[in-house]
C-alpha cells in the first residue's frame, strides 16, 4: 500500500526527469554530429557504420548520464 502511494506521488517527477534527460541526450548527440562533420570536412574518411555506431553509443551514454544526474538532484 505504501509503495503504491509513493509511486503515484513520484510519477510526474520521473516523467519530467526522463524528458529532460532525453532532451539533453539529443543535444549531446547533435554536438557529436557536428564534430564528426568537421572531421569529414578536414579530410578524415569515416565509414557509415562507424558514424552510426558512435552516434548511438554517444546518445545512449548521454541519456544514461543525464538521467543519473537529474535523479541525483532529487
């Protein structure tokens, strides 16, 4: 009974944390895209799978770190 009540109280808070963390993850991913684009402009050859793989890893890591950050601020 107590756990359900606490979960109901925190539903909005955790949804807000998730939205903020996801927004930050997209900002981090956008910066990574710009950096990779600059690498291509300066002549570095990158394969598509390398670019997509690094962007995926950066996005997921940014999301996880942002979520941990916002959860620690509670």
